């Protein structure tokens, strides 16, 4: 005769242990989600969620046709990308597409010396033989000014989608010099 109050078979104990483990795991995940939603995001994320708050300060454009002066970049939204570009100072990114180490780092000082704001040099997503200066809408003139800094003068073109650099390297640049092997020498 079997004792009904005796130990349970091993298979039912394992099932109870597994169910308890799953319940604890689900509870931990739910608790984690609740805690994440209950806490404030880090300061940079909180600022980004609120949208731009900086007021634009502009000055008259230069009459020499060179790079813009030291006006503050506009962060306010505009009804036209051309109007936004007129208020914004060009930010130039030099991207290495020459399949040679250090090309973007060697060309960036040339852009800086011409009084452009520059982003840290980056690598392009593809290698090219002929350099191109890409521009965001409204930054055509700045792209032409950057192209004039180099010999041979790179062509200018609207910024393609997707951009020629990794999204993490864009740094909000609105003019991108993709330096090919023609400028690597």
C-alpha cells in the first residue's frame, strides 16, 4: 500500500521548481519595466525629448562668398529648410573614402583653417576614387566653398539617402566631404 502523504515523485518536484523559476523571472522583468518607467531619463535624453529650446542668433552673411561667420547655430524649427540653412552655420565632416589610413585626419585642418566648424573625421561607408562634397538642403554654397579648398576640386551633390557615413559618425554635419583617392595623395 502506498503512503498518500509520502514524498512526491521527482518529476512533479522538478515541474514545481521550473514553474517557480519562470514565475520569478517574469516577476523580475515586470518589476524592471515598472522601475524604468517610474524613473526620469538621463539629462541628455530628457532635453532631447523636450525638443529644441535654444533661440537663434543671426548676423548678416559675409559678402566675400566664403564660409559663414561665428553666428550661433539655429535650433528652432523653420517652415523651409533653406531658411534654416541661412540661419545655421555649416558643420563640415571629412570622411575617408580613399582606402588609405589618415586621409580624413590630414584634410580636416584645411577645412578648419578656412573658418568652417568641423566634426571629428570619420570613415565613409564605401571607398571611392573621386571625391564629392555632399550638402544638406540649403548648404549648396557652403559645399561649393569647401570644394574650392582642394585641388582637384571635388564635385558637389545633394546628400544621398542613406548618407555616405555611418549614422553614428554624422555628428549633425550638413556638409560632408567624402575624400576619395584623388585627394589622398
